[in-house]
């Protein structure tokens, strides 16, 4: 994990989770396997339950997902916060994964995803995507999530951006809508149908 990613996740915590310092939170970290660092220390806070998710067992992985696109290990509407850094570029069909993110979030739950917009190919075992702000915004809206913020400092001519940073991370912050029973049910059924359509004949 590069330093700019860690800093961006710290900024997310300070900006969006400060109001929850005295509350219980369930926080899932998608793609948590500790290769060269993790976000665990950022969310090490009394009352906050941090759990690492990944598709393989290892350091900083609390729950092993058997399938990138069908998280049977996690209940719907059970998660306060989902974070993910340097994982989405490796997920072949990331838009299906985003439907699962939306499914497990509680109404009002927050999501922060960080992924590169630049950099060289680095397979693990594949390297599929780079993300611009508009792309991240689109995939959030596809999953029926509210976009709160999406940015890439390198593209904004920000003086604080590191010109030596080859990865040029894009950051998405989004939220699951709080809806009335009828509209929440309608969105849940839409996600479920879309998920079934996209996964029933998924290429192996």
C-alpha cells in the first residue's frame, strides 16, 4: 500500500467518521490482505469492529470470501462502513462487486473506495482497470448509491499532490440511501435482479 492511499483513507476517517467516535461501527475492508501495509490501524478505535475481507486467507484477513461476486458470508444491511483500497483494479467484473457493497451496507452506511488512475501493470494475478472520477461516480450510481465525493487530486492541479506518485489514486465516497420501506424494497429487488442477471452466466 502506497503512502498516498493510506493518507486518503485517514482523511476519509477524519472527515466522515468523526461524528461516530462514540458509537458502535462495523467496518469491513475489502481486499484487506496485508501485502505491504493495511488500513487496520486507522480504524483501531474503541467500539469500532474492523474486519478484513479478501478472497484468500492471510495476514489481516478475518473473513475469506469464496466468491468476489456473491458474499454469502455477510448479511444484507449489516455493515456501517465499507472501505477498499488498491483492490478494484484487480476485480474483473467490479460492477457486480459494487452491487454486493450496496447490499451489505446499512441504510445510511458509508463506503470509501480508493483505486489508481495511473501506474504500470502489476498483476495479482490480473490487473484490469484504472479509474477516473467519472467512472467511479457511474459505478456508484449503477449500484443505487449516493455519491458524496469523488476526486483525483492529480487531475485537479492540486499543489499538494505528489508529482512523483505514479498511481494517481481516485477516491470515491458514497452512501446507501435512507428510504421508505416501499422504495428501499424496490431498490433491493432491482439490485437482486441485476445481480442474478450479471452472475447467472458469468464467464469462468
